[in-house]
C-alpha cells in the first residue's frame, strides 16, 4: 500500500513538473497569435480539410508569431514564394538565396486563404489529404517530405509547437460528426475556391446542383443563378465556372483584350474573365446576336 501511494505521489509530481515546464516554455507572443488566428484556422479546416493545428503551427513558425519582416510588411504568414504562376503582389526578401520573390497580401486573411489554396492545389501535397484530419504528426512530417521547407527538422518543429501549445484541440472543433457528413457529404470534399479578376469562383462537378452549391457556399440559389447570368432551369455541367458574387464590368488591367479561340462564345469568355456579358458586348460595340469568330480580337476593358 505504501509503495502504491509513493508511486502515485511520484507520478503526480512528475506530471505537475511536466505541466510547469510546458507552461514556462509557452511564449506570450505565440499565445496572442493563437488567440487571434485560431478561428480562422478552424474555418479553413472545415473548408479545405487541412488540420487547424498544422495551419496555426506553420503560421507561428514561418512568421515568428506574426513578427517576421515578411509578416509585418507583406502579411505573408507562411513564407510562400512567388512561383511561376503567381500574378499577385510580391516583395523581395532574402531567405534560402538573396533577393528571392515572395507573395505579398493586403491582409493576413488573404495569406491564410492562399496557404490553404496552395496546399489544396499543389500536386505534391495531394497525399496529405488522404491522412486523417486529426493526424497532425503525419501532416507535419508529410509537409517536410513534400518539400514545403528545407529545414531537416521542420516536421519535428511543427509537432513541438502543436504539443507545447495544445493546438490539436482546434482540430476537434474543425472536424465533422458522422451526422453532419450524412447531411452534407460535400464536407469531405468541398469545392476549391479560385480567383479570376479578383472574383471568387468554383468549378462545378458532375452531379452538382445550384441547391447543393448554395448550401455549401452560403450563397442563395437565386443569387448564384443571377451572378452567373443563367436561367433558373439551367442544369449544371462538369467544368462550369460559378462565381460567388456579381461579375465586374471590365477585366483587370493585365487583361486588356482577348483573341477568340475555337469553341469560344461570348458567354464563355465573360465567365473566364469574370465580366458581365452585357458589358462584354458593350465594350466591343457588338449586338446580342454577334457570334465571335476564331481570330477576332475582343476588348476586355
């Protein structure tokens, strides 16, 4: 009996010591960052199936809890470099090499959204989405394996941050119950949000309906139909571009004109560049019965 009591007492002291050590390890700046961005990470977990703990840990590590030069001056919280396909704002910063090109954002929320899109759309990260949504260790080591960072201990650093700050608690908030999944099967595979002309859109899949998309995207069925200049009876097809807000009157400055290709229509061009159909006709002084021909040059702004 005495040995049992002694063992329990010793275990209690060891546990208490561990808790105190972890508490002492916690950086107040990190805790403030977590308080500020945990809900954003949870929301992105629900939309993109990326563990909230991983998003927060990467944000903390890559941005120095929001205090790095990239985070303070360019709102880049995840150290994402420009890449060949980046068309947005950028800034030069020395990292692995001098004067490298990094993405720049107007707000931290844009950085979080781009981080999620970067992982979802990156082919080398596809295997991560086969892991359990709460397998933060698998995700941490997987990110290193996929080449997100060159630091050999990158995965272990993420895990240490997650466990020191108990970030895995947010994964539970971002996970869905079986009942929710039965009612909303799209939760396991939500549509990816893309951008065109600074307008958010998704690409419809086979079997999609406006009612289904309205429930997933939080935009009413009637508005989705109106924003995309379609009629109420229209049946969605695989590959249809569907905007979440009304399209613009003209394209961005980078897209001043378009040369018509085979298979194009005025509507498909208006969808590709997020321009209202009537404005595309107006910009080009064309009547509604105009049929674009291959090689025609159309103004986009």
